[in-house]
C-alpha cells in the first residue's frame, strides 16, 4: 500500500501553506453539503480553479471531457490552451444530462433534439464539451476523440510540453494507470497533476477505490516523480507537483 505519510490530507483553507503562497482559498459559500451531494460542478471545481490560477498553465491536458465543466473553468480562469480527450461510447441513454440545465436543452435543440427519446448518449459528440463550445471558447481547445489507451502523446509532444494535467476519464484501475503514466511522460518538471474522484474516506467505494489502487499499483513510479501527494479535504481532489 502507498505509505500513509506520502499522501497528505490537507484542509482546503490550508492549501496556501503547502503551496508556499499567501493566496488563501475561501470559497465555502459555494459548497453543497458534503458528502451526500458533492460533485465536480458544486465542490471540486473550486479547488481545480484555485490550483490552476496559481500554476497559470499555458498548455493544459485533460483526460475526460464529458460536458466540458473543467475545460470551461480552465479557459475562463487561465490563459491556457487545452488539450482534452474523450472516448465516444455507445452506451445507454442517460437522463442525467437532460436534467442538468436549461442551457443544455437549448444546445441540443440547435441540432433538432427536443426530447429524451431523440437523444443518443452522454458520450455523443453532441454533448462532449458542449459547455466550452456554448461559451464560444472552442478556438482554445484541441478536442481529441480517442480511447486514451490508444493515444500516444510522446509521438506528438515533447516530455515537458504540458504545464498542468487533470485526470478524470475512465475510473477503472487500468485506465487510471494508463492516463497517469501518459500524463507523466509529457508533464514538465514543476508541473501540476490533479486526479479527480480520490477520497481516503471512500476507498472501499467505487469509483474511488480504483483511483487509489491504481496509484498504489504504480507507487514506485509515483514515489520517483513526487515528494508528496495531497488530498484536499473534504473533497475528491488529489494533486502533486512533479519533481
């Protein structure tokens, strides 16, 4: 198992101490009740924004676009160009996307989709990244439609190409390992890597167990690239700064 003193739990309002800065995180008014309704949009997105504002990436990599929540936040709060991967899947219809917002309904109506029965799935090109597209920020995004296991970043990008990486794609252990290793191969020294859906209090629950056990399986590599990893309590964000 990963050494307990290697992954450090840090309170959100003490992040500045770990990072050695004076900019104190203070966004508790935005948070929903933890942990029952916690999600990226209503909790962890503020941690992500905070970290990215500090590291000020020019080139940012994401594994997992979905509707583009984290992509849009990156574009709005930094000057980065974003590369983001999403696998197009033929899965079942997902009512979650219909209940998400009025803006998504209007977005789908542009393409003639007016009801649930018309809609294909949450990994359709109609949905992937709709938030950054709807905000007219697509010109700063390189959207890659690909299974990340088939993506070879080293054949395209030099080892220090990306300043920051956000890993929130497939949550099975195989994919988390794959995405982590590929991220490390193109992340610069001093660069930031962030994993979503990591929580030490929920290790026994999917998908959090696979994120933890994926990192545990490659712990020797993790130890080689980071002095420490930091879990932001009470959320689901783990981050590290590459040596």
